[in-house]
C-alpha cells in the first residue's frame, strides 16, 4: 500500500528565479547561496589553479568576501590589467577601492575571531559540564581568556582560604 500523506518539506525542486518578497526567506536564501557561491569559487581555485575574488553585499549591507590567494591581490591584478594608464590622475578611485577592501578584510577577520571564540566557548562549556570525564580545573590554562583566568584565580584563592581554615580546625583536635 502506498503512503499518500502530504510531504512536510518542499525538498529539492526547481524554483522560479525572481526576487523573494519575504525578508526572512530572502535572508536565509542569501546565506545558503552565498555559501554555495564561495564553495564553487574555492573548487574553481583548487581544480583549475585560478585566482578568484568574490565580494558580496547582503541585503542588510554586510560585506562577505572570498579570495584566492587573497581578495586584495586578485583585485589589484584585475585593476592593473583593466585600468587606463593614467589611473594616477584619479586618486579618489584608488583610495575608495582600498578603503572598501580594508573594511571588508577587517570585517572578515572579526567574523573569523567570532567563530573561533564561539568554538572555544563551546569547548569550555563542554568541559564545564564534565565532558570527557574532566573537571573545570583540568582545562588547559592556555585556552582561557582574561575573564576566565580572573575567575580561576579567585576560585583558587577561595579554595586556599578554605584549606587553611580546615587545617586549623583539624590541628585543634
């Protein structure tokens, strides 16, 4: 007997290429397709040895970029090949381009740092919950940030005070 229940998901199907009206759906589609675009650009670099740069502005105005070997070198190479010989007479074009590239690179660096901090936070949370049979004091100190080190120091000082009180109590007996 064939199950004739209606599917709950749309699955993979061909969609009409037109602007998505619903803002949340548009943002989700942008994120997924941006990832796919950067993946294809990376594959092109690996398979063909091509230098590739892709810069994408989200509907919210955020900048995302991918470049191999890096965005700056690919753009500089493109501009040097396709610019008129007297580019020096238009310094504002070069300045504006360089400022945009620096801003995009700074944004990408902040995103990389954010992802690294999220991963570190997840690892510390797993250790805190007793993951892998370890205790919080077994966590490598090198992986702790300033705030965590200050907490660690305060905890150790508190533990030291309690040990002193306990030894004084025991030695009185």
